[in-house]
C-alpha cells in the first residue's frame, strides 16, 4: 500500500473535512494507506487575539501546515478555501483538488430560549451578535442596525458552547465582551460538526453574500510532486474549481489585505456562470456590488471583469480605509 500523509488542524470541523477527503481518496484508490496528521496552529491555540495579529487567516491557519508540506513531512494538506488568501504568492504549492461545494451560505444561531421573532424585533436592539469576520459584521450592521456587534472567536462547536453557557469572549487587551445572544456562522461548518439543528435562520445570498470559497474544501500539495497531484486529481470537482477560480480572481484583482470585507459567490447553470461580488465598509454604511454572467468555461475572465467593475466603482478606497494598522503592507500579488 502507498502511504499518504494529509495535514490538518485539530478542530472538530477540520478533522471532519479531512476525514471526508480520506474517504473519497480511499474510494478512488483503495491501495492508499492514508494517515491524518494533526496540527495545532496559532489560530487554534490563541482564541483571544484577532486573526490579523497572526497575519490574517492565512497566517493563523495555513502557514504552519504549508511549511510541513514544503519540508517533506506531508504529502498534502486540508484547508477551508475561504481561509486561503487569493492574492498572495504560495511558491512551491498548488491547490490540487477541490471537493464538491457544501451549502455556501451563512446562518443565524441564537442562544437557547431566544426566539427569532424576539431577536429581529426593532432591528436587534438590546442584543449582541458575535462574529470575528469583518464581512459578516458589515452585513449584520445593515440587517440588524440596532444590535451590538462583538468580537467572537473559536472553532464552530466552541463558539456554540460559549453561546449556550453565556461565556464572555476575552479580548487581547485583557478585557472581555459578551455574552453573545446570537452568532453568524457558515451553514457548512455547522453541518460538519453535527450542529445544523442550531441554525435559526438561513441568510439569502442577496442579504449576506458568502465569503469567497465558502463551503469548499481544498487540498493543497507541493507543485512539483506530480504523483501526489495525480492522486488528488481523482477527487477534484470541476464545478467547485470553476466557481473558485472566478471568485478568487476577484480577490486577486482587488488585491485586498488580511482584513478586507470582500464577498464573492459564483453559481453555474448549464454552460453559464453568474458571479456576484461585493466590498463593504466595516460599519455597513457603504456597499459596492457587481454582478455579471458569462461562459462557465471562462471563470477567470468573469472574475476579472467583476473585480475591475468593483474597482471602477470605488472598491479600492473602501479596502484601503479598512486596512488595519497591523497590516502595514499590501498583500503579495499572485494566485494561491
């Protein structure tokens, strides 16, 4: 049997996603002897700081596992595609497989005993919404203008435990916020950890556009390891790859930073693709959106057109205004 080592974070959701990769590979190539190698990344061990402290999601959840691949300790690694910056260079690595997309949207999760009608009354006045995503916070300020948005970190199951137990979220300065009354989370993440029943409301894409790549599991490997690339090609989903190419092209064109409030979502109907992308300011006051349709077999061209339209309508100014002090230089150009 051929030994095949896949790296992943230790969280419940990351392990579930990696086990799905292993199942698909085993079905495609029964002779593989798959070993799942668990990593505790800085983003997992530090549940207090904002992610940009560690270089955004790329630094917090991706960098350590990538080093292990480049050092030859791993054949491949699992990532949630939305955690992989689309506008940074990744020398020596390639996304060799994308699994078919799970439900891409966001959901509202309420603490036990709080009804949706009660929460939505008067624009969320008197309630606290927990999220770490600038994109989700910006949309939430538009949908629930009277609610208080608070910084809230942790793996999917950890966040729900904090919500149910009324726990405070510790802050980097030693203070704390909360407890939260509601969370905004990815539907796919809840399903992966067996907590889909906690979703009180599914946001339509028109109301809360998903993050680029949300719901897609990516498998990365060294670009010159042709045997590993051949193995991973057996589980690559063509539709997911086309949508990912279009959405991530928008990121590349916009050249955002590690905290940019950028959203993007592509769908395919027969031979046509529709791509919608948006850039928001952090308080939700200004909102720039572009949508175009084109041939599904030319996703990058469609993504480029949408990205350029956003820039023409002022997206660069919003991105620069939201740049945190810790993120002092633009991200590298290139396609991850």
